[in-house]
């Protein structure tokens, strides 16, 4: 989920100040004893529903065969009471085991899919635990955390090499990390972070021990696929992060206050090993300036993982690499240093050279082949050629946005582009037109604005059925984005760097709507009512007048009795008189309401359209 969207949801349900308070208290070293009350609050449960339904996985069935659609039709009261009853005596249902392809490998990764109600409970817990854990996590762990993504991890990696001249890399691959987490150790780590609510820890313990259908009750590991699993994995590895960091990066000497001076002294006169950690989920690297230090850090880390966390490393994938001699793989990239010019002192200068991994290239190629086939043969009438091309273009844009961080991305994609274009020429034949042919013959074509802006000048641009295809080979390197200091989802100053507060919307009215749901309406209806208030800037959709408490009506465009649903697209917010006009059938009433509202021709047209949807004649 987009970080801006997540913050917006927190504002809708007035939970941001609560999370801010938890973050601040955790940063100050406070302990937390009554978290279950916050987890089971109406606002937190409603927010959890909103976040869960925004997750694509919410439509995946658990062992009970239910999805988010089975919750949508329930009332707020029913959903809130159900979650609270579950929290009071939590007994998770069995987890459905599925296997998905492992990226870059023929092996498959096991996933555990909890039932939808268990996922809702986990979402409630996650929302409260995240602000408590965030200030305790290391600054350079990037996976599964707000405001820290792969671009930031790669940027930090490049800085370590280019700026700090750390040309030796310790690659450590933990063997089956998610399947080998010690439950007892994890619960102790949660306690150490200041989470002292025993009832909550008991619930987390039950989540960890949820029965896997067909396999039994697990004795170790965190269930991949669960909502809370990523956070639990961060808690497990947080101890590793700080242990490595305290070897050098965050080591605080007793006497010397100048960090730079101390590090110069330490390299000459102490046994401290200079090393900087960069971790993304269970994939991490340690960068250092010398080979002996790298070897020491490798063996020390290997022993620590075994003794403290009971985790083994993969001997095939774990090694010490000199980046001057070999590549190191990280997050789909291959990194190495190459000589580039001289320093002022006459020494050879080294810089990062990065490529897209061959396995990543192959995966991209396979995906493009599937998308090309879908364009040639649309799945059904509901998926037109235009829609399939839009999916193709979205994929290309996403690939370019991610892999453009590689310095040699243009070269790496050149061969891929040749193969893709050859395949498309064979599949589409006469329907495929080049950019030159379109321009020369003045063939009328459609090109989306985003495609025109990014690829409009490219000779690699192709058209199928008059619709532009984004060229996979037209991509330039751009420097990875550095994480801005101060960005934080749990402070007012940090959020200001992410998004602007809802200023055009009366938050008092929004929170009133949230705390006063329409009785007996579905939770989906009441949830969408908040989104509409924000989207319409707190104004009536017909008159444009400001909506006031007591005069806000959420209208079904197509009535439920005629097959209409509580989906966002079928709802609209109106003031009382506009709402009465839409449903009015008496001629005098229609005339009176029309006059009192003083509708413009445009507003009258909109009212007539809404009236037609409820099978009422135009006014």
C-alpha cells in the first residue's frame, strides 16, 4: 500500500494521534501494558477493515473459504463485536498452505494463508505494534518498513562503496529463515521491546502456533502470508542489526566524543572491525574496508546467528567478496567496482558498476511473453485488447522504475528488447506498426499521456491496433533515491515531508461520520462514506454546497433493490434537499426543490442523471 494512502486512512479514522503517542512513548523507553484496549477500539478495527480490503490478498480464500466480500455485507457493530470476541478468547482457525514460485529459482516458497477474520485480527494488532517497534529498529534495515524501500537500500549500498570506499562485502544468506524462527526467543524479543501486555503476547503465540491444514501445528517459524509475519521477522532480526552495528557504526567510546577521530584511532590501535550493515528483509550485507575484517565479520556473524537465533547460513550463497574482483547480488542487481579516473593524490578511483541480474532478465522476459500472448488472444470479452495493452505498459513502466537504478540498465535491456520485438513482430504481423510508419503514413493512433511523456521520442515505440506499446529497451540510468532524513509516519514534522494534511476537509465532520455510522448499514457502506466525504471535499455532489452535520446523505446511484451495491462507485454524498429531489415524484415537490436549490444547467443535468438511475423521470 502507498504510504500516502495509509496515512490518509489513519486521518479518516482519527488514529494518527494515537499511533504518534505510542511512537513517542516507545522512543522514550516506555513499556506498554494495556495495548489490547487500543487494538480492540472501534476506530482501530474500522481502520483495519479499510487497510485489509485495500490489500489484493483480501480476496484470497482461507481454509473456511471466506474472503473480504463475506465481511463487506456485515454491519459495523457485527464486525466490531466479532473482532472483540476473538481477541477476548483467541482461537485461530487453521492456515491454508500454498506454494508459489521462488524468484530466480525452480524451487517453490511455502505460504500460509490465514482465514479472513484472523487476517483482520492480525491487521488490528499490526497497526498498534508498528509505531511501538519503529523507533527500536535499526536505521538501515529496509524491508517491510514504512518509508524504507529497495531504492533506499540500493542507494545506501552505492554510498558505502563510492563514498566510504568499502570494497569488501560479506554476503550472508540465512537458510530457511522464516521456517526456522524460534517461537520462545521471538516472544522474549517482543517483551524486550517494551511490549508487556501478556494477553497480547498470548495471542501472538497462538498466531505462531496456528495449525497448518494437512501439516499440523508448527513448532517453529513465522507463517509467511500472514499480515503480522513481516513485522515479527523484523523483530527477530533487529537484535542482529544492533549487534553488528555496535561493533563499529554505533559503537560509543567512553572518552572520545569526535566520531571521525575515534574511528581513525580505532583502526590503528583497537581490534574493532569497521563494518556497516544494510539489510532488506532476510537479505543482508556487511560492507568493510579490508579483507581480514571481512573474514572476521563473516565468521563472527555466522557463529552469532547460530548461538543467539539458532539459524544456519547457506554455505553456497554466503561468502566474502572483493568487489574489485567479483559481483555481489542484491535485490535483483549485480554490483561491482571498476576503475574510473584518478584522485587528486594520483590514486586509482573506483566506482560502482551495476547490472540487472540474469535471473531477473529471464523473469522479465517470461512476463513480457505472457503479456504479449494476452494482447494477441484476450482472455475473454471482458478483457479487451486495449486493457491487455494497458497491463503490458504498466508492467514495462514498473520494470523501468525499479531497474533504472542499474548503471548498465540500458545495455542489459538491449538484448531483451531485441528478443521482445522479434516475438511481437511474429505474433502481431501486419497489425504491428513502428513509430516511423505511423508518422509517415499519418495513421491515427492512441498513445497514453504517460507513455508519450516517457517514450514519445523513442524510435523503439510500436503500435498494435493503433495503440502504443511501451518499449522495454528505452530506459536510462538514474541515481537511486536516498532516504530523506526526518521522514517519519509517526511525527507531524516527518509526515509533512510525505504528504499534506487534509486542509480542505473539515476533520471534525469527517470524524463525526466515522463515529456515527448509519445504523444497520454495512461496514462497506459506512467506510466508503468517509472516502466520499474526502473525495468531494466535504461538498454536495449536486449543488457544491458545504455539507453540514445532520444534512449529509449517502445516496445509492443504483438502488440496492435494483441490484445496486455499497461499492464506492455506486455511492455519492448529497445534501438533504438534493437527496429529496433525486427521489421526489410529486411535480410540485420537484419544482419547489429545484427553485430552492437554484440549480445551474450543469447541476440540473447531474440531478436528472441521478434521477434516471433510480428510474424517476427528468425534472
